[in-house]
C-alpha cells in the first residue's frame, strides 16, 4: 500500500526556533556552476583513509573516470570531475588548515564535459555485498556534512538487525536549501536510492522525515512513492535541531540512541536525503561521485543559489561565480549553527560540503557582546535536546573541571548544536567552552595512550 501523510507533525523535547533565512534560495532551481580552469581533488574527503592515485602526472582523463582507488574498507574511490590532464599529484591546503594529498587537474576548456565514463548496471541482479562494493567504488560519502563512507554505514555487523530506514530531509539549519531542492527536483532518485538501501539492510520500511515548512518537498516525494511499497513521508515540526540523528530518530519512532552509540544500535539506518538520491542516481548508471549540490547564500553574495558544483572547485572560484561582495566578512562551511568558519578561500569544495554561507559585518555584529554571570534562568536546560545541564557544564568549564564534566555530566554526549548558547541571556559562549573541554580531554587521552607500556611512540 501507499502510506499517506501523517496528520500530526512529530518532534522531540527541547530545541529552539531559529530564523529560517532560506528565502534567498528556496525557490531557485538547481543551477550548474561553470567549470574552472583547474581542479584540486583531495584524496581524503571523508572520515577514514585516503585513496591511492591510479593515474600519473601528464595523463589525460575523461570526466567520470576513476583516478584513485580505495586503500582499505575505510576508504572510497575518487573520480575525475572534468575531462582534462593530470597536472600534478602533491599536497594542497584543505578547509581544516592542513596540507593533504591531492590530484591536480587541468581542465580541457574545449571539452563538452559530458560524463563519458558510465557503466550502466542492472542493480536488481546485484546482491547486498555487491551493492555495498558498488557504493564504495562510486566514491559515495555522507552528504549531510559528516562525510562518513556510505558503504561502511550500510554494511551490517554480524548479528546486527535493521528494521527501519530513515531518510533525513529535515534540513533544519538556517540558510541551507540544497536538500530541499533535491527533494523537489529529484524525487525519483530519492525513491531509487531508498529501494537500494532497503535491499542492502533488509529493513521492512522506510520513513522520510521532512519539516512541515516544506510542503512542496513532501508533495513531490509522496507523488513518487512506488505503489505498494513501505515508504512514507512523515511531517516533522519545524524546529532546530530536528535534523540531528538522535532528535530525528526520537521524533519518528521514539527510540533513544544510547550514549556513545549509533543509529544501528536501535535498529535504524539513517541517511541524508541527498546521499540517498546520489545512490539512486549513480548506481544504476554506473557512475562515480564527481559533483554535488551546494547552497551558496547569505548577505555577502549577489547571486545566491543552489549550485551543482564539480568536486575540487576552489571555494574562491565558486564564490566569485556567486558574486562575492566586497563587504563579505566571514565565510562558513555549513550553516550558522553547526557550521565552521573558513580561514582561507583557496581550498577545494569536497564531497561533504553542503552549503557555504557568506556573512557581512552587519550579521556578525563585530562589536563584542558583554558576557555576564549566569543568572540561573534555566533556559539552556529547557532547550537542550539531550536533557543536559549546560549551565552546570559551563560553570565547570570555567573552573577547568573537564573530567567532572565528562564523568558526571555527560559532556561527550553533547553534539554542540548551539541551542544553549542561542538562548543564553548572559551571552555565555557555552558551546565554545564545551569544545575547549573536549579538546583538552582528547589531548590528555592521547598523551596517556602514548605513555602506556608497549605503545609505539613513533606512530
């Protein structure tokens, strides 16, 4: 049967209502960014191990051709985003501020840049292990920002059971609309991808969670649900951070991921809607991931939109195409709540980049806001989606009592959504304190592990 919309929009406890700020791009169709003269394709664009080049300097490559192979189960393949010539293989800067191995490609400006490297496949004939391998060789990683290798996420451990596949179409972060446009313009790809996920995991049903401020997306998806398939579209209340994995699963089925656990621990496979759409598009065509849709928006650009961008395009080039304004003061990878500031523009756009937000001095309010003492109003406790006590954690952080934060107040459970900082009337930078605490604990654990007997200190 085809399941109808549920009338009630579901949600979770806590959270905040932040300005959506999506009107700049929500109604703009996806546009293709022009190809640049050069591309820099990092060999590590995901959580795991870098890929190994299988092309040499000076070699001609076609758009879509494999150019790097996986080195382990924690690695994925890389493909040429454009037809051109390999000009170098070496180190290049990345958004984290490090130098990392990359393949440099000189784009052939005379090429039509059609995807000439396709191997159409009848996916109905493939087993689950074969589908997982195909996903790895297609170079797919999570497109919701985490960039975890998709094949590893879908591969079940021994004794593991998945009974529900959840597709995250919430997109609760302000400014971002790339997932929204994918749901409206590519619902067929979403459905094909869901069918593949169901086959791999053995889940009996799939639920697509979409915030109720996106009725056009819900309608487009519902129209494409195959007759008789156990796939439904579920409305969610528009609230931040509705798209966080713990909150989404809690809202849709009431299950709670244990501390330190994952969605699979509660028998759920959770994927971003753009990732699922990419599975549905690339696997049947036998193509690799060479581009993605990125929202480029904010008051700091003249031509905001959702752009289909080749992997490896420099951020500076993409922003110039979008009309970077002279008064731009900050560039964020991701949205203003969970995104990170980018220190330099000469870095490539990678598979995990879902949005670029450009802010001006007006939005940043460069005049420092005074920080006052905690007034114990309890607002941060009310909005914390995990039921933590941010006020208490903040007080401990100021005294550098990091171990107590972790052992008694579940610091590591916090995923830094920023809801507490957003509502704090004293302007206390709570999330900033939590990040410092976590970093300090990580450094301490690393030093302890290196000093343990039998540890190879040269590693």
